[in-house]
């Protein structure tokens, strides 16, 4: 997957802002992204500290833009935009400069107003602060139900791991108990995202402990209702996305299991997208796949916004930072295709 992303970005390099630049992993990833000629990195933080860290590591910051929000020439502009936003919301800003100098807020403004193409954050901060900044300053996608996260995973060494050795899992980070409407929206939007990355129509599976009524519990019925609604949404939008549900995980991924449990043999290939019934099941599953099965994780991609962003865990590796930045960059290409004139307001 990453090779395909890298070759795409070679032709369309993007500017990605990293909100926590005072981190050896981010500095190493930024230098590698420049060397690969796929991303123009922007690191937020104390300039002197970042440069001193890079020098100590023997890493060149040539072509890496290091910015200190509180000293940036864009700060006054962002403060004026903040005042307009808060006035529209009927609120007053107590200290706009202090608020906009916070790296997450500053980066969100950069992405919203075209100063950067995407944002990567979380290597040193809690997810809630990132979500809050994005929801406050980045325009919501009218087609998505709400903010949600997608984790992309690659595991060519594992059997039954998607049709091409990769999977997209959702929602892995934001909504504890999604509604039927939420689940349907997550399925459709993640299917569209997977199609953009993979280059072909994906198969989406909406997971449950039940397959087509084998265990008629309320939770299974809820997933079945979400799957039906998702299929209707896909038809309304004329999308070439196959959506199965409710199905068990083995039915979604193992064709032999599907043949036994699906009497009409509707499963023709392994699922590419897994939609989980709640946050607990999604988060536990992707952590087990990463730490026990050795799958490589990229993201979380934060969806439901009109601009691309990702929240990475505090334990993120350099490799995962590079892959996540590439995913965000390729997602930014999709934004430019949908909104060729920027669609900033």
C-alpha cells in the first residue's frame, strides 16, 4: 500500500503540518519524507529546540519548514478569523492570541485556510484536544454523520487480511456507542475513502456476533438496520460499494467460513473495510492486530471533515508516521479533486 501512496505523492507532493515537532520521531520522519520527495513537512514547536535536536541527531532540516506559532506572521490573521468564527457563534474570545498560538488550533487553522494540505498530530498529546481543535476550526463534511476515525492496517504475512493484505477499520477512536445512522454513515464514507486509496470498489463488512439473524439480539438487529441503511445511502449516491451485514468477522474475512455460513454464497471476496458496532470492539481489535499479530498500523485518519487530518498514538513509530503522513497527503489529493477552487468558506 505504501509504495502506491508514495508513487502517487511523487507526482502530487503535499504540505503536511506536524503539530508536535519537538520529537525525535517526527524529525526523523520529516527528513525521510523530504528525501523521498513526497511531502513538504511543516513542524510546529520551538525553532531553536527543534534545530538543536536535529543537529544532535545529525539530521538535515533542509526543505523542512519549522514554525513557532506564537511568533508566526500568520498569527494575527488567524486571530482575526477566530474573532469572526466566535462572533458568528455568539461568543466572545477572552485571549485570541493565546488560543491560536496553541499548536493544534494553529495547525487546524492552517489546514482549513489552505496554508497546509493536511495535519498529523497526537505523538505527544491526548486525542480529545486534537478532536476539539479540528471540530472548532475545520469545516464539517456535510455527507458524514460526525467526526470518526479510520485505521489503515497492512499485514501481508497474515491470512484473510483483506483482499490485498490490507484493511480499513472504523470507528476506532471517537464514538463510544454509534447510532444506526452513524454506523451507516461510517460504512459509506470509509468505503469511499478505501476506494480512493485502493483504486477499486471495496467490499465493506458491518460486523456483529451474528450473521444474518443467526443470533437475533438487539445489538445484531441494530447492525443489520445500519447495513440496510448504508446500502440505501450507497445507492442514492450511485456508489459502486458492496456492503455486507450483519456478519461475523470470520464471514467477512475468510471465504471458506463464508461459504459455510452464507447459504447463498454471497461473499465473493474478503472484506476491505470493517465497520465495528462500537468503540470498544474496534479499538481492542486493532490493538490486538498491531501488538499480537504484527500488523502495521497507519492513522487514525480523522474523517467527517472537509480537510484531511490524522491522530497518531503516543507510541507511534517513525515508519507509522511516514505512512500516516502519506495517507493524509493522498487524501488531500482527493480534496483537491472534489474542490478544485479550494472551497474554503
